[in-house]
C-alpha cells in the first residue's frame, strides 16, 4: 500500500487524539484546535464529533468537508513534504491539516494560522 492509500484509509478518529496531545503539550487548547480544524474543513464541534464517532477515513472526512477557499495559502514543509507541491488532492488536504496543527503547536498567532 502506498503513502497516499495509507492516508486515505486512516481514520480521523485514530489521529485526532495525537492532534489534541500535540497542541496541549505546547500549551494550546482543544478549542483552538477545533477552531483550526473548522477553518480548514467547515466542521463545527457537532460535525467533528460525528466524524470521530463514525470512524471516518480521511477520504470520507475530506469528501464531506468544505475546504476553506484560502487553503491554498498553506505552504511550507510538513513530514518532509512541501505541501504546495503534493499532487494527490487528498494527501495534500491531510497535510494542510497537519501543517495547521503544527503551526498551532509551535505557538503561531491564530490570525497567521487562519491566513487572515
């Protein structure tokens, strides 16, 4: 199974606790994490919880998401990949999310993270 297939089949619920742990360890809150996820995907708290409860794969998660029109402004390197150069659309969206969470954990200001 290649990298893109692995991401597509991974469940959001399996990765979500790691997101929470990563941001809390750096002094950020779950509310801030949810704000970042909602900015990218359009999922409010209720919708996000539904995705977790349904054990949605990343493929299903992003299929239901309404990607922020400014998502293309997310650039830089995450997990060794330059996000703006990723050709697989699903993998790119997953890496957008990783990049935003990374910026949150690194203490970046919310306005910067949300590309305001």
